């Protein structure tokens, strides 16, 4: 099984990630990892930090001659804006941030000790890990993409678009929206939020195609892949809600309009003409595209700060102001892809096992033959 840890602070020396459990023999190039890190930095509405940093990962271990060797993979991303020891003390926690609860929990007199780690800058390390997992999934024909479907109430219309169309159109959009008209409206809304010194949230959608039937399990709550993916997306800073397929809309109608009817032919085997379930039944993948959405709240650092309380004097004061984004929903989509890739790779290895890529491929091919006979 896979697991990973991240370390580092927003303005610390670097971000570090260690990925353990990846098979040997997988070709990993730093350029592929850095391409994902570059995608994370993009998006209309990002703050000044993205103009300073040029995130590039260094693979420190676990890879030799560009191939994994079975040992833990260590990835390091230096921070150009390294000044954690020179930053001012923070006494005024921001509403909506981890500032106050973190200071209380860890008995810190300087909120800086909390916000530097709680910052979404930590996701640089997650995206680096996700990039390695994406390379693994690609070896089995599995792809992951994302796009923005809502920003500040502006809704994209993407019904009927194929995976390739969503991927292509969103890659051309500054807000990573596959609906060009909605994308322009989103950008105007972001501009208005910036002018009023405010922030704005939204919704991103993650789609995975090529996922085989049978990942995850219904036999115990903690083995349901649907639950693992929801938890993975909910762990992203500022995410407040996650849904699969039709999501909360299933509560608004009758069963015959929700459940995906089952069909069969010799070429495709079992399949569905609709995908309201978002690729899951009983917490197990059913062979259709996985479709998950996550709601991102407006970031809690406002250039026109909300009211707060000084943790020393206990008197009312404006909240602290840190450098921040007006919105980071497009970047959150890329982070969502990384987290989904990790969980998919983990479940894939849980089912098919193997210490080397070739061994996992042999096991997978045997399973495919088993499915064809069903």
C-alpha cells in the first residue's frame, strides 16, 4: 500500500514529501513532476506569491536512472520566498483560518507558528506526490483531469462534453473552465472581488477515466474507495463539501431518475448509458468515469480584514493580513487531481499488488481476462 508524508512551512526553506510503497521499474522524470507543479501555480486570481516562486521538484531518493527502485521516494521543492525567521509576529487570528484553533491547541503565543504550516502552500508537496502516482496510473490507461464548474455563483455548462473536450477546453482557460462564456464571467467576478478587497470561492470537478471495475470494497466502511476519495478532496485547504456523481441532487427526485440502468454487449461487456452514480456503486468502481466535485470556500485572508481579537490583550482588532489569492479554485482542481491520483494508485496496488511494475501489470492482465469471461 502507498502512503505519503509532507513537511515544510509556507515561508520555510522548502517543502518535502516522502512517498512509500511505489513499485520498482516505473519511469519517473522530474520534468513530468514539474509540469504538474506549474499547473498548480496557474489560474486567474492568484496572488503575488506565484510571481515569486517557480516550483521545481528535486527527486532525492527512490529513483535511479529515472526509474523507481522500490524504496521510498523523497521529493524536495525549494521556496524562493524563504524568510520564516524574519516575518512579523502575528497576534490577530483570521476568521475562517486555522490561526486561532491552532494557537490554542499547540499553545503558541505567535500565530505565525500555526499559519505557516496550515497554509495551502503545503499542497505543493501533495501535487509532487500526485504526479508520481499519475505516471503509475498512466501505465494502466487511467487518466485524471479537472475543471472549474462554479466560481462565486457563475455556473459553467459542460453537460455532454467528453473527457477529452473537458481537458482541452479547460487547459485553454485562465480559470480552467471548459465553458468559455462562463469563464469570462468568472474572471469579471474575480476582478470585482479584487477591487473590493474580497475573496471568492467555487466548485471544481475531478474526472478519472479508464478506471477498471472493482477498485475499493463494500465489506467495510474504511475500504470504500468512494469514501477515501471524498476524504482526500475534503483534506484540501478551504474545501467545505464533496459530492459524487449527481451528489446532493439525488435527494430531489425519484429513484428511476437517479440509478443508471445496466446493459451488456459482447464488445463492451456490462456498461451504463448514464453515469449519475459518478462511477461508484457500493463504494466500488463500476467501470464508468469517476466524477467528484468539491466546494471551495472564499479564502480567509481579506485585504479589507474582518474583526478579530488580539490573543494577548483580548481586545477587538482587525484580523491579520497575509499575502493571499483572490481565488484559487483552478489550482484546487489540480490539487484535487493529485489527491485522487494518490488514492486511485493506492487502491490499484491494494487490489493487484506487486513490488515491480511488471508484476503489477501481469496481475492486472489476469484480472482483465477474468472480467472478459464474466
